[in-house]
C-alpha cells in the first residue's frame, strides 16, 4: 500500500476513535451536571461507536490480502466503515430541536467542519491508495498478463506469430471477452449433459486412448494421438480440420469413487493444445480435450470393470462457447467440436472424449488459469468500460 494513502486513512481512523473522547469526555458532555442520565447513556454509546468504527477501519486497512480484488474489497470496507460516524453526525443536524452546541458553551457548528475535513482526508487517502494499487498491479501485469502463459509459449515456438508483446495495445471490444476467459479459462469440470444439448457419438476413437497410465502417479493421461503435426477432424458446427502445434498444459481431476458419489462431478483429465489450420499456418486456435479417466485405484481393473464407469457429458465450457458464438461478436468463436467414445483400449471403455477448438484473439488477456488479477488491476473506469463494451456487444 502507498505510505501516503495509508497514513491519511489512519489519521481519519484515529480521529474517529479518539476524537469523540477528546470532545465529549469533559463538562460539556459526559460530566455535564445538567444532562439527564439517559442523555449520558446515548453519549457513551456514541463514543463507543466511534472507537469501534475507527478500530474496524484500521483492521481492514492493514488486513493482509492474497489477491488485488480482496485488497480492493478491504480498502472499500475500510472507507465505508471509516465514514459512517461522520455521515451520521452530519445527519444529526436535521433532527427536530437539535443543536450542535449547548448555548452555555457557545454557538456554531464545529462538528460540520470536523466531519467535512475528516471525510475529505479519508477520501483523499482512499483515492491515493487505489491509484497506487492500480499502478503496481498494472506494472506487474505487463510482465505476467499481456498474454497468458499458453499464448507466450505458442508465440515462442511459432514463426507465424510475429507480433511483439510491447506492440499489443488494449482493445476494449476484444478484451470484453474477459467474461468468457474469467469464467472458463480454468478448464471447468464437466457436468452431466442437458436434454437440450444431447451429445452425439459418431464413432469410437483410438487417438489418445491407445495407452494410458496404469496408476494416477504417472505424468499424463494423454500419451498418444496428440503429437505435433497430428491433424484432427471435426464435424460440428461444420466439417473442419486442425493440426496440433504443441501441447500447452494438462490438468488431472481424477477422483475416487467416493468423491464422485459425494457430488465431486466427474473423474476427468483435460489438456489444452495450440493448433493451426493445416492449409493456413497463420490461422492459430486453441484446442481442449476432455477425457474421462477411471476412479483412482481402479486403473488396473479389467476393461469390462472400468467400462461400468462410462458416462456422457457436455462440458459447460462448450455450452458457453456455443452460446457466445451465437450471440456475441467480440468473444472467441467456437471453430469446431466433437464428442467420441473410448474403445476397449481406453482408460474408461465407452467413456467420453470431448474435443473443442476456439479462436485465438489478440489483445490484453484479462484473466488466466490463475485468476482474474489482470482485470482487477485496472482502475474503476477501465473496468467499467470493459463491462459496458461487453454488455453492448452481447
């Protein structure tokens, strides 16, 4: 946090906690012999409220935050809590018969000036702090987020991707696809298919299931059929072919049978690949494969036993890409998808293998597999422009 912003917010919080005791712990208020006991009761309540609100402000100001969005939430909470005492004090002027001071001690409205100055100090502190946080995060995002890790790896390994990272500027219509990236970049564990999206199984496949790990400790479920240069054919939404350039990552969500029975979705392995059009190597895309894998501990069972685990799914990521492709002009287009079933040599004979390919877009990547930090690192105005751009286009 910025030292100046933190110092200003701290000053406002200490004024809230201690100012009421400095102003009221004397003959004008709590020791005023002419005040009835009930008035002193409410004065004590007011002083205690100021103390608690000030301490709560400091708590949220200095509370550790693991992500920029949590840090921003803490700062907003500190600002709101720190302003409550002074906002409610200003409202007291409008109650029937109220006076800022007892006549015997003078005239005027010193509370109005104190409240205004304290709120101003608090507001400036929050503004300085937010600007500093946005600058720090944006500086970090230039190193981490101009493209996600997968895109950088793809760029380094392909002579066709010529654009330098420093030349890429933020394109708000393109970046509005943050909605899809933030929600679906981490491969979503698939749920059971809806009757509105019945899967098709045109044929069995031997592409990636000829060999599979004999135990979950082995490094990968995708050992054959996705080598660089392999051409994969798709039949939806129309015939297309995509050639694999390289494997980018793999995630293993293998479950035990008990975990599955307790609602932990499906036992699945997911890989992401870089690919291009076999006839136009400058046309790049991403490919994802969802592969059903056996429950942990059943990998060495016979094929017929493992086949009893087979099920059918449509990943929510695929449903989202289909929906956005139909309705949006600024999100990655779904270029192809298909669903096949594993043969007897597969990890789960008869189990699903879902393939999808989507468009690769330029611009600032506002979310990655590690979270949406790049989006929340932008200031409020930039984030609102992105939201509005997405809503207008969608």
